[in-house]
C-alpha cells in the first residue's frame, strides 16, 4: 500500500470541531527575510484551516516603538525583534505563545528559531583561513547589540588571530533599511570609506547582511579596489541583491521559509497543548554560497570566468555544455579542459551540482510539487528530473523531501 504524504493525511483530519486561532506576525516591513518567514508560516498554516495568519509589519527604522495591541485579537505571535524592543516585551507579558526568529531573546527564555552560531563561526574561520588572507574584518549593524553576539565576536576574533589573521570589527553607520538607497551614492559613505582605506590589503570581510555587503562593494569599487583580489567580501542571507549585484556576492543561505514554517509549528504546538513540554530553541542550518566576491581561487582564464558566471546564472534554465561552448566560441573539449584546470571540475558537473542544490532547497523549503520543482530546475519532463535526482542524490525527490522533513520534526 502506498503511504500517503503527511500533507494529505493532515487535510483528511476533520477540523470542523477545532477552535479557530489566529497567529500574528510582527516582522520588519519590506525586509526580504520577513517575506520568506511569512511565506513559510503561510505554508504551515495551509495544513491547519482552523489557524489563520495576521500580518502586522513594523518599521525597522523605529524598532523601539511601543504598542498596547488593544485593537488586535490574536492567540499567538511570531516576532523578529531587537532585544530592547518595548513592544516585544509587552507581547511577552500578555501570556500568549510567542516565538522569536533569532537568538536575541533566548537568554530571557523566549522560544526561538535561531541560527547555529557555533556552526557559522566554525565555517567562517574555515573559509577565512582557506582564503589565505592575513587581514580580516567583520562588518555589522546589529551584531554588537547583544551580549551573546558580543561574546561570539570576541571568540571568532580570537580564533582568527590564532590563525595569524588580524581581525577588526566595524559597526556600519545607518540602518539596514537604508542600504538600498545608499548604494547609489557610495561617495557619501565617509565612515565606510575611512574603514576600507585603513584596512590592510589584501583582506577578507564578512558582512552580516547582503545589502550591507553590496553597499561595501560599491564603495570599494568607487575607491578602485579590486574584488576579490584586494578585498574579498562575504554577505549573509542569500538575498536577491547577492545574485544580481556586480560582482555577484558570496553569501550564507539562512532558509527563511524553513524558519517561518518551524516558527508556525512551534506556536501551533503551544496553542494546542498549553501544558506540553517543547524544546525552547530550534536551530536552522546555514549554507555557504560561493560567488564572485569571495572566491578561493582567482581565475586567470577570462573565458572560463565568464562560463562560470553563466552557469551560476542559468544552470536552472536548461543551459548545457554544448550551448556554453557555442556561446563562447570554443570546442566542448577545450571548454571542459580549461574549466577543469581552473575549478577542478567540469562545467557539466557544476551545472548538475547547482541544479541538485536548488532542487534540495525547494523540496525542503516549499510545498511545490515535484513537477513544479522539475520545471524550476530546468527539466521540462518530470520523469527526467526524477531520474536525474535519483542518480545524483541516491533518493527520489519525494523520498528526499520525506527524509528531510522527518529530520526537522
């Protein structure tokens, strides 16, 4: 007998006798991560018709606003808030289930979906060491606002220093919400200009936000610094700007939809079983996405570098090695040889790796059907995609999705 998917079994449950509940989402307005968290929460709510989602975005240029919530009716909340936010404290005092998307409130006992900060630290030390630079910097708007994160910064600085990498910390001026506009006027960024001019080169920089990384890259290019030769830059979030910026920004994927889905389930469980015992913190995995601004090997072959950029941009649009060779005016064998000399793999293998990575992310973080995932990964025929995925991963797409969701539970 074929086992029914979990979502199908949930839809067969009679929800008619369940009490209707509302979960409010208090997230920064206009932030790409807010949209991802909302999408993930909505996916979770789709399986529970008796639970509705109420969006209440706030302006992160005024994160310390206060609100008495007297005009709102809701039973639980998903928030993304700074430590000192009075509105968040007021929510906590209401006695309703509240889950925070981040580590800011963990020490105060608030259930949270948090990044694995230890894993991030280990990964950053490994990446910075592998890059071989003697100088590094961590640039942030918010990392210095929390005692936990201050300790995290001190620890990673000590670890990098032990690897003979001198490291400094720079608090970026302004607010994250302002960076999109500021990128068009890099000459006005006096503090960032001074920071970059004082930073010994070649250097490696980690920014805690992709938009901040993009702004820093714009200022660096305005100063005629080469990226990544003089300044290698890594962002955080894998937001849209990291993919469309020139040069494309290396980043850390934080899987916002997964955070939203897990946060919804944490609130739902507490609503349905008020006296139940649940873990206070759930951690989300992080994934390094290598692009132009933080490469471990500087590519000398301009044709190969162009091929690599095309692959990263079009791998899931059906690009193949023969088409790449035609577009670049070289033979397939020549392209394979030169690409492998620079990157250690063939262009075909890189195309497959990107498609697998994209498929895995969508199977875990979305409710797309396998047919839709196949289409978004460049496979017009779902059967071809299933065969490809099984060959590359060792499981069918449905088997992989089921295994991944079981490991999250």
